[in-house]
C-alpha cells in the first residue's frame, strides 16, 4: 500500500539573527551559511505537529544575501541534570547547581537578516487514527500558518533567535548565488545503541538548497554508512 503524502506546502521564515550551529565547531558557535533541513523541520513542527504525520523538507529558498555577524554571549559549561528518581523518592541529597559559577563567555558567529522559504510535504505515519487523513492535516497546517498559531515559538537555530513565520505568498525570488556548502547536517538518527548525525553534500544553486527526502548515506562526518 503506497504511503499517503501531502502536496508540497510552504512557509516563509525571517528574523534579524540565526545560528544553525556546525557540530564540529560547537564550543565556539559558528553557523552554517544556510538553514539546515533539521531546523526547517523544526519550523514546520512548531506550526503543525501530530504523531500521525512526519515532515519531509524538499528545498530551502534563500531570499536574502548571506551575511555573518559575531558577538559574545554568556553560556554555561554544563547542564543541570535532574537527580535519579530513587534519590528523590528516598529523600536523598540533591546537589545544587549554580549557573553563575559555571558560566563562560563564548564567541558566536551567526547569520544576520535572514529570510527563507521552506518547501516540504508530510507523510502519514502508522500512528494515524481512523479519522486522520492528508486533507485534514493540510487544512490544519494552512489555517494555523495563516492565523499565526504555533505550539511553541518558532526559532532560527537557537531558541533566543525567534522567527517570524508566515505564508510564502508574494515572497521575492531567491538570491542569485551558487556555492558548495560541504557536508551539512540533515537530521539525527535515533537508535537504541545511540544517536547518530546524518549529513549530506549540500549545494546552493541560484539561491536554492535541494534537500534529499530520503535518509542520506553519510552517517558521520567523513564516514559512510
């Protein structure tokens, strides 16, 4: 039985700052030149996410010239970890975490004044119910996008870089720029034996980044599946 899929849908996302962090340069954050497919999927899921559907990004159109800016931010060196449930249940000691004592100033190289059109489709998953169908979720997505509704604030790579998300109607053409972007993060493959990043050979062709809709072969930078 063929997998039920939607037609290609689109949204426009813009903002004054964006940072799609390169994983090999995570201590000092440096952004990819273009939004990553995983970040684009995050925008789509902020508008319409249900267990019954799975988004597949097809392409990303770059509407503004690629410009970088740099600044320093306060970040913490480690994350606060919740104590084990057994410790909580027994009333054991919970070690406090003080962010002020764990703070460090790091440089960020981010993108400024970004504007994109994301084109994607969704497929129905095996968690779809009897009343779920493609037309229903297409209508949900388009209605929520038009009304500015979202499950959480859409963002451009980092949560503090909020995205203005709206319909793509009337968007200008993409920039006239072609360049190789190298290996770009496609998504994270979640598995019981550990999560693995998936990469693909990215190329911007006259302002358009074509995204593979199937899982690419490269599972780790420099390594093949």
